[in-house]
């Protein structure tokens, strides 16, 4: 990378942007799976069941390549807890909310987590809220609020509950991002992500075994396509990218870059799912892009 003159900060932003874009496909794949007759519990279970073998393979490779450190052993319970709140609890709340609201509104609500990360970091870890971060947040979130308000006027009676569930998912994920930063630095992003995601997969399987019925699952060939794409390109790959981005540029910057996610989701929701798009949606998108552009120009040199 030295020959290309790419700084670690730049690499972190690139990983955050690509990881965010891939995560943004998640809502689309899930909505398409719902069209094929699946519900939130079954989609979550199948998603993590498909992803689990990959995380286990990475873990086996890591254990063969290097002996787990004492630090890793001492942080294992914390990693398990972070896996629980970050990719089990947050994912379940998100998918349940997505049953009730549009992909656009879900993505906008979920991506309030950068604001939560920044505020919680300032409250509990004394992470500075610089003027450039505050200005970027104000510009971007004014755009998100415009689109959020517009979407509320176009949806039905289930919007408040669906939005609340996704909001709680965002809160859960923001805690994962914030408290995961130190652990990622201590044990490495590959170890952390593999263990956290494997743990969350087991929690998901246990959850479905308790509330679902494997014998009643009916999965169409097209549903399998969406599930495989969801598991690989919207779960496994971006999970490693986002963890490494957090390690390189921190949770606040990773979270703010993450507000690009709604833009990607909105475009795909309009094109693939035929969701409505208005002038207010367009104005909100411009403000969001402007906020992120301000952050990038100020941060990356």
C-alpha cells in the first residue's frame, strides 16, 4: 500500500464505504425474500445458518495460523455479549420492523446509529465531538429527517411500531460499534468478527428452534438466491469490512460514513421494489451526500 500512497485512514474510509454499501443491499434482499413467503424469523435463521460455516472456517484458519492470545481469552465473554447485541438482537429487531415499514424508512431509521455512537461516545468515553463532525451530522441528518418525515406520510398504521423496532435495532448496533472498538484493537478484527458473528449465528438458531418450526419451512428457488446473496454479500463480507474500518478510523467516523447506506437502499428500493420517490426524498439525499462529502474532505488528506 506504500507504493500506492494510501494512508491507513483512507483505507479505513474505503472499507467503511464499501461495507456500508453491501450492508445496504440487506433490506432489498430481505424484502424480496418476504415476497417469496418467508417471515422475519425464518429469513434471519436462514441468513445466519448460511453465514455460520464461513465464520467457522475463518476461525479454524486463525487457530491454525496462530495460537489464541491470553487477551483474546480474557475478552471472550465481552465478544460474546457484543455478538449478541450487535448481530442477533439488532438483526432480529431490524427484520421484525422491516415487516411493517418500507425499505427506505427502515434504512433511514436504522442509520440513526451514527448519531447515537457519537453521543454515547461523548457521554461515556469523552470522545470529542469536533465542529466538523457536528456540522457533518447536522447537514446529513437534516436530510435524513426530511426523507423520514415524507415516508411517514405515505405509510400505514404499523409504521410507529415498525419504526420503534428498527430504532431499537439502531441503538443495539450503536452499542456494539462503540464498545467493540477497544476489543477489536485488542484482539484483531478477524478474531473479533469471526467469534462475534459465529456467536450471533448460534443465538439466532437457538431463537428459531424455540419459536419456529423447521418442518414448516417452504423455501422457493428464488428465495434461496436472495438468501445466499444476503448471507454472503450483505452479511459476511461487510461484517469484516466494518470491523476493520472501526479499528482504523474509529466508531464515530465509521458511523457517519454509514449514512451513505440509506442512499444506496433508497435507490434500489425505488428501482427494484417500486417504492415511491418524491422531490423531498431527492432533497434529503442531496443533504446526506453533502454531509458525508464534508466529512471526507476534512478528514482524508
